[in-house]
């Protein structure tokens, strides 16, 4: 029905004019129009068509509350419904019962948008009960991808039947940083009702990938646990695993690593002192790199790369002495490139960031000038819009977004490295200078991590540095943190599984290309070397993408 028609019917409903039926629920009754209820509800259409009696017929639903029937009638008369955390379960049941697909979809949208570690199992169960396959799949994947958080905070985890727990922990897609967590999750589930559940210990334990667990954990923790020691099947599996880890030829199932929920992509840069055509992927579960894509031509040099909604955008840069205003977009699903909206200005050594589904390009330079201008790209309109200029001209600066603002740090102007930093507020279209860094640097990595702005490495005008500083927007102060193991500049920086990664770059006095990759744990405040890139690469761009659905073809 049209909006005008809806308004007329709603007014007649409120005035109880020309009503031809009565809906009676547990604590109220409503005079309604059969015609209006037939439109959104197959249930009421069949009910009314099967009853051709004249006069106001009464239809009783004593198990239904007034609030829920009010919402159903509101939808029938206005085509809108307000779904909340308090009413979604009961409203979903009513929408299913009365065959109201519009309300059913509104409930599904709400449940999907509010998925979190605390409610995902409940949503999975609801979707299964009402045979809502799309929502069930979304909730199931969410549980797999957020398994560690789900185990910690979701009360429904303890109530899972053993069959459903087995189905989760057997999956390659189960996202756990350490296999020991799977074992500890099993213990938590069994110990919730030990008398009833200890008999399932062997069934569950068979799905722990023991060869992925350090041998000292097997000996010091697993072998000493009473639930393991008192189960012969568990003991035999641990013994077999220890034999394999000690070099025995004993065969052991479940040696494959689990699949990560996100992967790190390293794009372009310089390789063997020439622009690279390569895209490499890092699998955090296997601690290995592999080439997943080769571009028909080298990627633009000193461009900026960002990831947004299943696409990688390469912004600006240069080819030899040709400076680029162009932007190319790589669709991960189809593995195809497309040129999108062109910037207002050609920018090499450009700084890029993503905020609120928009791409920001700031500063940069061409053969003659260094810029302080900045612009913003809207993928929906394919248009770039100039925003307020920065205070400083700068190129090769680091940029990131934090708490709804865009930050840019350092860079160079002429031959000088800069220590100045600015932040942009999109609500006011204004830049604000923030506290200068203690060390001027260009080509540094800048990233938001644990509610602070991290600036890592870079070039201070004399040497490549390893220093790391963090800026706290609340105190407006910088503090020095543990330095990287290797000094570097023009490198990739990302956060993956709550750890900070630095990838490749230039190092040493001769601008030597670097293959070293390190990760920083903000909880222990320590750096660790991980697997090198396949070959040294400088000025490499990095981003993190979801394995499902965007990078599934890359991971096996």
C-alpha cells in the first residue's frame, strides 16, 4: 500500500472505523481491518479467507502479549517496525507464526547487525530453530572467527551439546591463535558439569591438533591434567604426539594448521631495485608467505594502498618520472583491476587512510612541489572532494585513523625530515596541530593500536631508525616504547590479531632492501621476528583482509 493509503488505514484503525474483525490476545483486544492484515501476513490471509462470516469476528491468541501484537499491527498499517534487544526473540517467533516476511527480515537484520561474542550462539540457535539459513551461516561463521572471545564471555558456550562443540572444534576455520586454547576450551566445557561430561573427554580431545602444541605444554600442562590422565584415549593420543615431535615415524592425524580469519597482503614496492609486480600473502597460522597474485605490470612506485569493502585501492604514486593522479581498484573476489575516480592532483609519496568508508589522500609531491592539500574519495559516487588543507606541506608522511579522526605524522619537505603532526576532524573540516614528535622522521610507519597512535622507524635525515613512539590523544603526550629489532623506513605496517606487524622496507646506510618481518605484542611490549618475505622489498604497501569472503581463494 502507498504511504497515503497507509495513513488513511492507520487513522481508521486508531478511530476504530469500519473495522471488521477483533484480534484478542492475553491482555488486550484490537479492532482491525481484515484487508490490511491480509497484505503483510499469509497467516491472516488464509485465516480470513477461510472464514466468510459477516460481522466482527473475534480471533483469539491467548498466548501472545499485547506488545507483540501491537508491533505486528503497526507493521501491517505502516510497513514499519521497531526491533529492539528486548523484543527481537518474541517478535521473531510471532513473525514466523503469522508468516510476516517483512518483520522476519527486520528481525534478521537486527540480529546480524548486533552479533557479538555474547549473543552469537543464541542467534545461531534461533536461526536454526526458525530455519533461517542465511542468518544461521552468518552466526556460525562469527562463532568460528571469534571463538576465543565466545568461550570467554558467552554463557551459552557452556550449554552447547557435545555434538555441536565437536562440530566447531573440528573445523579448519576455527580461529584460534594457539591450539592450546582449543584444549583449554574443552576443559572449561567439561568442568562446567564434570559428572555428566567427563565421558566425552576422548571424543573432544581427538579434535585437538596436538602436533601444533609445544612439547613443553604437552608435558607440563596437558599430561598433568586429571581429565587427561584419567582417560586412556587421551593419554595414548598425547604419547603418540610426543613420539612424532621427538622424531618418531609414528603417523598422527590432524597435523594441518587451522585457517586464519584474516590474512596480511604485501603489495608492490621495490624488489631487486625494480618496481615489483607481486602481491604476497602472510598466513599467521603457518607463519609463511606465498605469492598469490602477479600484476601484468609493476605496481605504481611510492603509491598509497588501502583496503575497503573487498577492494584494494592503489592511490597515486609514479612510474619513473610520470606522477600519477590515477587510482586503481583491485577486486579480491574477481582478481580484476579497474580504474576509478581520479584525484584533483597527481601525488607521489602520498599518505592515505580510510575513515567512515571514505579514502583520504594527503600531501605528497610531484617533480617540483610538495603539497599540503588533501582530498577525500567517496566510492559510492566515484568522486574525490577537496577538504581543508593541512598546516604543513609534507610528503612520505605516515597516516592512520583513530577515534574518528585522521592523523598524519612527519614526512619530508625539500630535503628535511619533519617532526610535526596533525589531525583532521571530518565533522568540522579542520586540521589541528598536535604535539611534535621527539624525532623528525620521514617514511615512518604510522598506525592506530590499542587506542594510541604508533609511529615506527623511518628516516631521520641521516639514518634509518628503529625507534617506536606512541601518542596518547587523551594526554596529548608521546612516549618511547621498545624499538624494533631492525631499523627500517618505507615499510608496511598493519595490525593483525591484536599484534602489530612491520614488513620489509629500506635499511642500513645504503638503502638496502629488507626482507625482515617483525611483530609487536602490546600486552608483553616485546618484538618477535617472524618469517621473512620471500624476497627483500622496500616501499611495500600492506593491508589486512578477511579470508571469508574476500581472500578465501588465497588460503588453503
